[in-house]
């Protein structure tokens, strides 16, 4: 047996031993290196986690992120192979930066667990993170845990909020790839109870931004123009129908709304700045309005102790203020948003989700990890 093979076998035995061992996880401190590469953000964080499931506590020791937005901008969206190339380039750079901040030695870091996003996302991009994480896991002989990116978005509210979520909770996940309601019975117990039938809310914001000639990612740009219009005018001169309001379920659809904006823009011809503000306002009124109304329906249908809102679109100020207004009708339900820096993709939320899964489950998965672009709950 070659030395390499011997080393791999030994490592396999160690990992399988770890898998079978019930570790005293609840009140020990766990240091997690978290890696996120599901889309166009390369992110690495080191978290110190404690408190178990009753009072999970997270200290972010190091956190670094490189956004590829400027590179993908010219294509109007994320190009998977370019995203992968950039992740491969940036992962070692960010690891070096985080380790420098945390004063860790690249040879013998003080880490108990490596967490990596395995889906959903762009598969070439996910593979970049997985391969990197597997190499580190082998080199340092540290176990590896796969993380569902969407669970990360849900649990991102565990940092920066005074209150903990109470169960049963409902999560409204609104990002560039997803728009869905997830019923959260407890940590680790998720089921999707409504989702978009076509475009995601963030995707609609990005497409409308393109129609208005605004740069990618369009969400913040469209939101800025809409806010400027709302500030100056109480009412919108244009209104778009709110899609799927009467569908009788908790599903969404955004492609018709985007097309309505396109037709209106074509009708107006060359758009001046005022017209762009009007269109952005009217689009945001409808896009956010439908999220709020569907949330009302969901809260009326079921007992929800906490409403959690996560994903890139949860940074939207109008969504936040409209949901805060809505929740005055549901005094039994509390509302949790992530802090703004954790709304879009990041590695901190991946570390949080890893700690919750690690604490909840008795086992670490066996075998090698694989990218799952369409991973669902
Ligand atoms: O969660 P995220 O970073 O990536 C995915 O997992 O998809 O979400 C990115 C999305 C983009 O579509 C972006 O336009 C949107 O979130 N977004 C916003 C705002 N900030 C980011 N949409 C509306 N208003 C915002 N303020
Ligand atoms: Zn995301």
C-alpha cells in the first residue's frame, strides 16, 4: 500500500469512527470553518459556536467575502463557469485572509468541523467549494459537513437578533434563485408549503432592472428608484396586477409581472429618469405587495410563533416595513430578519446551519460530498 493510500484508509477509519461516535455536543464549544460558493460570492468564515439548540450562540471570529458582481455585470447575470474559475482563484486567498485575522496556522488550525454548501446553486460553482473543503478536510483530518444553502438563509437570523425563533415558525425565503414559504417545525425540520412557479422575486427585480437599463444585481437599484418615487408621491401613476393573489395556495409567479413591466416600458419608448422611477415603484408595489398578501394568508391559515424572512430580497426596506405593518395584525407572531450584511450570500449562515445540524444529529455523513444544484428541503 502506498503512503497516500494508507493515509486515506486511516483517515477513512477516523471519519467513520467519528460518524459512529456520539459526541457530547450540546454544551461544548465547536469551531467551524464555513465555505460558501453556491453562486457569485466566494465566502469563508470561522465561527465559534456554543449553547446547543436551546440557546445557540455564535461568535464570528473571521469572515471574508469576494463578490464577483463586477465580472458578471457585463453578461447581465451569473455565468457558471466564470463563477467556478473565480471561486477556485479566491478560496485560498480568502482562507489566508481569515486565518491571518484569526491568527490560525495554515498547517494546524484550531477547527473542529468544516462546513460547505452542497446545494442548491450552480453546480460548477458548488463543486469549487466542495473540492476545496474536501482537500482541507483530508489535509487537517477534520470532519466535513454538507450544508443546504437555504437552511443557511433561514438560520442567518440567529446572529444579530436579541430574540430566538420560536417554533412552529414560518420562513419566507426570497432570493435570486428562490421564492418560497418553508414551514419550520423545529431546527432541522423543514417543509416547503409554497413556492414560485417560474421566476424568483430577486430574479424579477434583476430582470426589471435590465429593462430599465440599471446594472446587475438589480434589486438594490430598483428599490432605490422605487423609494425615491414613493418619497415624492403618495400614489403610483402606474399599477401592475399582483400575480397569483387569488390562486388559493401559497405559490407565487413573477414572470407575468416582469412581462407587464416590459410591455409598459416599450409603450413609453425611450425612458427618462422620472418614468424609470414610476416603473420601478409600480413594479415594487406589486412584487412586494404579493409577498405581503401571501404572508398574510399563510399566517391566517396556521399558527406561527415566528416569521423568519431570509435571502437577498429580505434586504429590501419596503418589504421590511410592509411586513412590520402586517405583523401588527398578528401580535402572537414575532418577526425576524437577518442583519443586512447577512441577507445576501455569505459563509456565516453556512457555519450557523452546520452547527445546528451537527448539534441536532448524532451522525456526520459518510463518503464524499456531491454538488446538488436543485437540492430542496
Ligand atoms: O440570496 P442572494 O444573495 O442570492 C441567491 O441565493 O440567489 O440574493 C440575491 C438577490 C438578487 O436577485 C438581488 O437583486 C436581490 O437578491 N436583492 C434585492 C435587494 N438586495 C438584493 N432585491 C430587492 N431589494 C433589495 N434591496
Ligand atoms: Zn442565497
